C-alpha cells in the first residue's frame, strides 16, 4: 500500500465517520418526533373519547 492509498483510505474513513454521526443524529431526531407524535395522538384521541362521552350523556 502506498502513501497515496493510505491517504485515500483515511479520507474515506473520515467521511464514513461523519456520515455515521449524521445518521445517528437523524435517528435520534426521528425518535423524538415519533414520541411527540404518539403523545399528540394520545392527546387528540383522549379528547375524542371525552367529547363522545360528553355528547352521549348530555343528550340523554
């Protein structure tokens, strides 16, 4: 392996490390977004259940 080959491999390795770090950040961000969406869905679903019970008991 020549010095040029070693330098190319080091650059590729550094690039892969940067890309891996970015992917890990993206996964963390997506995990947070999923959690917020689940919480929002639970909140909205809870309101629908409460509203449905309120409509039934109010109309009886």
